[in-house]
């Protein structure tokens, strides 16, 4: 050992290559390694360091080579390699959300993109938000950027306003020129309230690209990004003008409406809009030469859709607009655009304004994953990024349906369920129907009989009501009902669990019929299932007996699978 005395001298004792020094000024033990040990330690550290650096470079290169997603959405704590935090530090990638993903956050959302579906050399000179009350925009420099107004290392700076939270941000994106580096500009948006806004990128030579941001929930500020908007601004403006002009042409049919401002904003705000009035609006739109549809009526000018679909099949660009008159009187239009092997839809809603005149109440662009025109004339389309809790599939029946088939469908089949119970999914007759009695049937038959939902307690349904409804619409006896359902003889009531409708079930439509000599009607029906692109998922032969009071009884059912397997309820116990 080495002892350092008061004179500052020290004695060193070497043992196994390690120096141990006692510092006399503080009594501090200092452990020093020999030259050999220190050299070995430096060598190992260098190898580990170079290995980590090489791995990081490879990860970054692979990410760069693969290209950023067309739109990337994340938070400051969830950004892609190549971006960083406010203090200039770099984050590692946590996940790679895709276009259409919903990210719950109340924080700033960073949108990065080396592609954005831009042509090579596209240099972003300006980015704008169409509605800063929904989303505000600013620009942010990552990887050590020090100023909002600092220019990039890849070309000119463009403008230099760099407004934080404003409606415009000028400057060049570093993502398109050379490798991502310390002077990369990125778009930053902040959710303000529920709504929709377009984020438009403009290049230095005036070319524009638009992306749509949807804020779904003002509490958690969910954000949904819709991919590149294929519609040009000129096309969208022309569509809006055409739709508003068509609505104005038929607006005399809205003269006597009553508007209730307390109704939800997504509705028309009209208190009552009778079916006949809706059909009149449909006919008036049809006289204008546009494709117009509504529920429970034939589509007007549906044949005009065929050329668009033929062009789509052959790869030619095209555009078609379909109007729909909703039950509450709102006029919606969907314009489908096929271009560059991509399909998008542009929705516009028109309803009465505060002055009673038609005004545009909503606009949105949707990516369409696929479209299909079925043999029976159904146009089925699939949204690539549907709204939360909404079906991805929409449809129009463009080919006409005979009045008699429509009437028989509405009277006998319209309100029967195909996923709560298996009555319409199995073969049965008057001798075997009692085997299929299940919860959920009573409330559907109640609605058919009374035209409204059953709202009282399902724990104590009066026996006389339950038995009257069930024995009217099915060939069953009171004894059958009391064996199949929970019956309380003391209180004279039935109890059954509530069965909720499954989303997006198939439905039956009558395609042919036969009036029999015994007063019954044989219905030949097809199961239409838009969510599976089928207008004949299965077929049924149903015998019904109508009564003079408007009620009826289903006597038998014979079902056959066609294009698809039967819904899961058919195989439940």
C-alpha cells in the first residue's frame, strides 16, 4: 500500500496490478487500475459503443429506406426516429400508426411524412388549416432546430411567418430533399373542438395536396386522419355548387316545415318530414336528371351509375354523384371519384339554415377500399376508415324493384331480425316452430303490431299481451309459450332477457311471390348482406297467412345457403 504523509509524499504498494492510493488531504480512497486494465476497459467500451452506433445507424437507415408512412400521426412522446422533442432530444419509435388510426390524446399531434403522396421534389411552401377553430396549425423543426423561422438546409425558406396556432405556416419541408437531418420541418396540429378540417400543403410552384383531420370527441380529442384527398379544390367547389343548386331547385317542397334548433346538429333539424313529402323530394330530384335514392322507393336515374362502374372496371378515371333524401328530410350527396387507381367519396349534407333556406351542413372525404355492383343492382361500397361504431359498408339499390315485391317485403319481412334469434334462419313448419322460441322475438312482433318499441319492463310482461302478440304471428299455443319462456303463474307475467340487435345484419327482400287458394302467400326472398358484398347470401321460401286487421302469421320457413354461410345465430343452441 501507499501512505501519503503530512509532507505530501506517498508510498505506493502494487498488488495484482491495482494501485490503491490514500489521499492525505481527505482520507479518500482512490482505486486506480493499471495501464493494461485501463487499456482493456477502453477497448471493450469502444467495441460496445461502435456496435451500438452501428445498430442505431442500421435501424435509422432501414426506417429511412422503407420511407415514412404516407401520413404519420403521433405525440411528442410517440414520434418516428428522425424527429425529436422540444429540447432537441431524439425519441425512439414506439409504434407506427397508420392512416385512419384514432389516437386519444389532448396533446399536440405531430404529422410527419417523407412521401405524403407527393411527387419527387415537391417542396412545401405553405400549410393551411381550413378551420383553425377545430385544428390549429404551426410548424416545428426537429433534431436540434432552434427557431420557428429558421430555414432548412435543403432549398429556399419560402415564407417566414411561422405562426404558432395560426391558420398558415410557411417554409420548406426538409423531408423531400436529401436525408432527414437536424433541420427537418414538420407539420404540427392541435385539436381544438369536435369537427373536421382540411390540412392543405402547397408547393413552391403552386401544387396542392390536402389531408383531412377529424376530431371526433371534444373531451379526449380523438383525431382521425384521412389520407390524401384526390379531389382537387376546384372539383370540390364545383360539386358543392351543383349540390346546393339541386337542393334549391326542389326547396319549394320544404315550405311548410318546422325547424327545432335543439335537435342534434347532424340531423336536418326538421320536426316532422312525412314519407310522402320525402318521396316528392325524391321525384323532384329525379326530374333534374340526377341519381337520387331514398328508403322504401325506387332510385331515380340509377342507370346513370353504370358508365362510371364500367370505367372503373376498365381502369378509366370517372366521377359520379348519388343523392339521398333521408327520413328527416336532410339531402345528402355522395360523389365517388376514381383516379390513379384510388377511389374516394366526397359527402355533402344540405339542410334548412336559420333562415329556412338550404345550406351546406357538413362535408367530408372518405377513402373507399372497394366498390361492387351486384347482379340485382346493389351498389355496395366499403369505407377504408369508417367512423367509430359505424359499419364500413354502405349501399344503394340502384335497380328498380316491383311495387308488389316492395310492398310484401315491407309488410311481412322488414322488421324481422336475423342475428338475435334463428326463426328466419332454420327450416321449420307448424309442427316444429315451438322448438325455435327464443328471447328477442316478442319485441320484434310487438313493433310490427303496434308500430313502436316495447318500453315497459321485460321482467314482468303481462301474460295476456305476450301471448296475444306471439300467438298472432306464430302458429304456437299458450302452452308452448309457457314451456319455452319464464312464466310466473302467481303474477301472471313473463320474464325474458333483453337481446340487443347485432350491428349490420342481413335483411330479406321478396323477389317473387305466389298467392295460394287457401289465402296464404308464398314469398320467395333473398338475404341481402351488404357487409359481405352479397345480394343473395341465402334464399328463403316463406309461407304467411294475412289477416283482415293487418296482422299476419308466419306458417313456415325453408332456407338455403347461396353465396355465403348463414349468420352465426343459425348455429346457436
